[in-house]
């Protein structure tokens, strides 16, 4: 069974800025693929909110990552530019302003490597994040928050699965949300074959671990850990 410290080391061994710095090394393609996997959905949500044509939005998103590969634009990035969330959005805005995707779609498909993106999944993610009254920036922030929260929940689930406690996690996961805090602990206790007091304690420990993982995940996108609490506040404000 993997100890929590082992999991933290494996899952949070590098910050997103350190991954960016790897774009200038022998593992550049792997580092780029990792960044794309983690952050393409919020970026796609932003593009979708700006572009009515779905296919053009998909082409623009693909084009942005092709542009990153071709122009090495992220390699000049530096942590002192602020939050990684803000940096990638500004990079996308600059790309869209230059209309690179619309004017060079055929060339991208030829000489530049495309990144494989699951747009069906991306559209579902966009639907979760978007609302008609929201600005594109608000949709991006909301999608970014949902992406990070999903990742934290999955890592928490994985920890329990590795510990042979998948059933325990399934019973307790509802208590992670503000709505679920009012759960019927007697029913949870019955599922887990423990006392109600034990169920409440287990839920409290689960929420504590969730908060730890959330801080670690958010910290990966910041150069200064002193900004973690402020970033978390901004994230949850985007859901309001």
C-alpha cells in the first residue's frame, strides 16, 4: 500500500512552471503533452465561448497547441509572470488575436504535429462550466476550477483504491460537497458497518485529505505558495 507521502511525491513532484521549463530539454514533447492533457479543456471552453462555430473552435484549440509546438512560445515563459492560469489564457488570447488558426489551418494539418484532443469530452466540460450570462473569462476560470477539482477528486479516489478502500470512498464521497455535509451518517455507517460516530470521523478525515490535495494541486500552478489561499478563494468564487 502506498503511503500518503509516496502518493504526494508521485502526483505533485513538479510544478506547472517546472514542466514549462522542461520544454527546453530532451523531454520537451512529453512535457508539452502533459500540459495539454491537464489544461486544454478550460482553454477550449474559452474558445467555445468566443466562437459560435464548434468546428472552428476545435480548429482554433488544436491550432493553439500546434502553434506552441511550432513557435516554442511556452519556452520563454517565466514564473515571475504570475499565475500559470493567467499566463496560459493570455497566451491563448494573443494567439486568437493573430488569427493564426483561421489563416493557416491547412499548413497546420501538414507540417505541424497535432495534439490529440477528445472534443466530445471537452464539449461536456464546456456545458458544465458555461452559462449564457457569463463572460468568456468567467467561463475559463470556472472550467479551470472544475478541471482542478475533478483532478483532486480522482487522486483522492486513487489513493483509496490503492489502499483497498474503494468502497469506503464511494460511501463517503458525498460528504465532500457542501450539500453532502448534511448527509445521513446513519446510512453511511450502515454501508460501512461502523458506528455513526466513526462514519463522521471518517468523513472529516476525507475532507481534510481533500483539502491537502487541493492545496498541493493549486500550488503546482503558482511560484509562491503564499498565494495558494488567495488562488483557492478566486477559484471557488468562479463557481458562485
